[in-house]
C-alpha cells in the first residue's frame, strides 16, 4: 500500500471508532466520521488530527497509512485512571473474597455458594461500571459501533454466500 498524504480531499479511517471514514465537511475547516459522528480539526501542515468535540484532548498523527496517537499528557492522566480503575475493581472483590474465605458458611447452611456468587457479582458489576464510565468519557457510541460492525459482518456473509 503506497503512502497517502493527509489532505483535505481524502477519506481516512476514523481513529476513534476504527470502523467509519472521516471526510472534510463542506465549507468548514473540520472533518467528521460517518459512523461515530465525532468532529475533528485537521492540521494538514502537521499531518495531524485533533478530536474537537470532547474534553479529552486526543490527537493523532498520520504516518501515510494509519493514525498514530501521541497524546502524552492524556496518557499520563490515563495511567492514574488505570490504577484507580484497577483498585476500583480489585479492592471490593478482594474484600468480598477474603471475607468469604475467612468466614466460610457453616456446614449445612442454606445457600453455601452465596459468598462466592456475591464475590463474582461484585467483580462483574464493578467492571460494568467502569466500562460504562469509559464509554461515557470518550463519548464512544457503543450502539452505533456494534450496529456498523454487525452490518459489515452480515455484508461479508451475504457476499460469500453468493
Ligand atoms: Zn468514527
């Protein structure tokens, strides 16, 4: 695949959802994605693209084939978020697990599996919480994404059947 410069007339893959295409909006110095509807500010001299409609200062550089993210300050913040996220999931699960282990149900009690199930539930609910927060934070259109990927897979199945 030859190197393609980042220019106003081209169509490029979306760096946010990875399944749509971004194109220049007519009469505007902005580009938008056909799937996730994010708005980007292109900087053609720098061959870079900035996410314009989110508080997250995400920026990518075009290397001729694909986007490369270099948001150093965002990464620094994300590192701390990562630690907080891991603690948020592991601590409650650990507490539940340890207490279930230290205080096992008396033999013959009803629902002896309950502490274990509760530990699992704690883990799942905290992970779910995190996923929801992350998708909200990045304004990631989970529904649209699933729909587009599904449509593509269906299209591929139909093509291969013919
Ligand atoms: Zn997109």
